[in-house]
């Protein structure tokens, strides 16, 4: 149906002389076409979950070609009560960077302070690794001063480094960046050990911290929850980027010699890097022309195709591309095509605002376009189309995220009783996201009563601190 409608729409050219009936029909067809491509049926979700399970199994084997990296984290199920002392954690994964100081005793966080700094766009979009890691070190010096503990920066305190990009770890405290994601483009980093790059910056700035743990934000989030909840099975981030990790049996991690050599039936956290799911052949992902164009123009074309359908970095951009296209086809005001022509100029939070607009006349949708783009969307019909676009983009993201979580639970046969620790702005701030995710989980699992989605705010940094506090 979607293909047929697309063919029809190729012939629906913009025209200033459309009659009202003609215009309504065009609007209807365009929205229907988009909905047909974006809505995922139960069967479609099950099919995708099945393929994800296949890729998970495959990704745990040595020398595999799975699109899921399934990266060993070297974080084993340990008694969290052993974590104790003063530790620092660094959280790097988006445009904001955080330094956290924590004091722990018997696995309980006694005190916590945090300092946040925005990473200059010039570094993110084209800086060098020295600039990035010097910025991190300088921010640590500012943070310790702010905490009234300037002297601590010179001490050999333990530090956990949350680095939220695909990283091939060799041990708990070393790992090479495979490839930047989320539009980061910092030279001299890919292929290098980020712990070494950070400790070089520490030497330059005379910082004494010992980097005892490196972890992904999903891993930090899972561990932060696991400290108080032994049913925590998976850590999920739905923010600027998207990803999940989960506890896997050591015996199943065929590609990791260390895990294989552990006695007993222990478990290690696996960082799935699910954002890259199905990127090689697009076997099951529902890509529209908007997704394909967004991907082609991104910093990492051909990679992270699932992430580009569900994350905060991209949701606004997908919606923007649809809006501009619809405006060019004359079913939305032409001015939109001009005002929204710059890539990434429609923020993901606006998708949430428009989708959540349930008031008569859709005043919030009107406000977003008036306030941010100085366009008066005078016709309610147009406001309704804008809202529908945002709903379709957001719903599809939530369905895909739910499908991925269901696959993880199926992998561990944990669907009857499991906590999934989730963090990230898309999950937290986009209204209806959680509800739609739950529906998708139920669609795949049948019954999802025993699945608890728990918001674990700031888990990535806290978890890194806890992991550091478990190390010598
Ligand atoms: C990265 C993951 C990370 C996720 C959420 C993705 O772009 O590849 O490592 O966990 O974003 O921050």
C-alpha cells in the first residue's frame, strides 16, 4: 500500500491552483502514505524482534558479522555491598559533560555532587582528541574547586569513565573507540584507547586520578539500578543516542576468553550497541525516504540506522524532513519549507510538544511554530497535519525501542519478571513514549505484566562511580 501511494504521490505536484477538495485529498493521501510506512503491526514487530535475537546470538560468537556489536563490558555480577570509598565519575556521551563526586559505603551512595559543562560545538564537530581530553581535564579542575575539594584532583582517587560511544573494551579499564556516533567528529580518537588518551590529558594537567573503570552509559544505568534491585536485567538509554545492555551468562559469550574462563555460572554485562541493528542490509527496519536521506547526509552514513529512527538527535530531523516535503507539495504552508530548511533546525523536543498537544485547536503546536520560526499556522487542518507527523515519528520510535527491549528479555527468558532501567530525554520527556513502548513490548511478548520500565535518572554517572568503587 505504501509503495502504491508513493507512486501516486510522485505525480501529485505542487500547484497554487488546487481546489479545496483537491487539497484535502492530497493531504489525506500524504498522511495515509506516511502512516502506512511508519506504523508497525504486531507481526512486523515480532519479525524484527526475531531478527534481533538472531543478531544477538550471532554477535556473541568470535569473528562474527552481526550488526549488533555485543561488546563485553568486563563488569561481572558482583556483590554491590563491596563498593565503598570516595570515587569520581565522568560522564561523556552528548553535548553535556559531567563530573560527579560520590562517597559510597556498602553499596549505598552516601553523598553525591555533580558539575555539568557544555562541550564546545567546535570540539564536537571537528576538534582534535587533545582538545577534547584537555577540556575534560580542565573541567575536572573546575569541578573539584567548586566542590571545595581542589586538593583531591591531585590525589590517586579511583575514577570511573562513562564513555557512551561504541568502544571495544580489552579490560575493565581500557578500550578503543570503534566509531563516533551522534554526529561527533573529533580527530585522533577512533581506533585509540580512550583511557590512555584521558590519562595523557591527566598527566598534562597534573591530575592524579586513577582511571580504574571504563563503561558505557547503558552499563552505568543498569548497575545504578542493580545496586538496589537484583531483578534489574537491562539498562537502556533513549536520549541523544540509543542503546541497551543486559546481563549475559559468561558461558554464552563465546568471543570473550576471560568470560569463558570464569568458573561457575556467572554473568557479565554485554553492551549491545543496538543502535547499529540491521544497518548492513536493512532486512527488517522500516526505512522511509526521509530516513534514507537523513542517513546519507549524516556523519556516519550506513551505520546506526536504528538509532537514527529512535533517538533525540534525530527525531526532530526526521519530522523536519517530512514537514519540508509536505510544504513543498503544498499541503502545508510554503513558508515552512523555507524556515525549516536548515538540517537539524527542528528539535526533537518540539516533536514531543506537538504530539502531546491535545487541546482543542492545537494551541501548543501553533506556539511552537510561532515562537521558534515566526510562522503563523493559521489553519487548524495544517496544525493537525503537523501534529500527526510528530505522532507518527514519535510512535514509531517508541515501538522500535519496545521491540528491542522485548528481544533482550526473550534472550534471557526474563519476560515474566524483570526490571529494565531506562534513562534519557526521549523516554523521560516525550509524553506517551513509555505507553507506546509498553504496547510494543506486549505485542512481541504477549503478556508484559512482569516487565517494569523504571526511569533511572543520572544512572550512567552513578553506575560508573559504583563500578569504580568495586575496583582496587
Ligand atoms: C552509542 C552508545 C550509547 C548510546 C546512548 C550511541 O550513539 O553508540 O554507545 O550507549 O548512544 O548514549
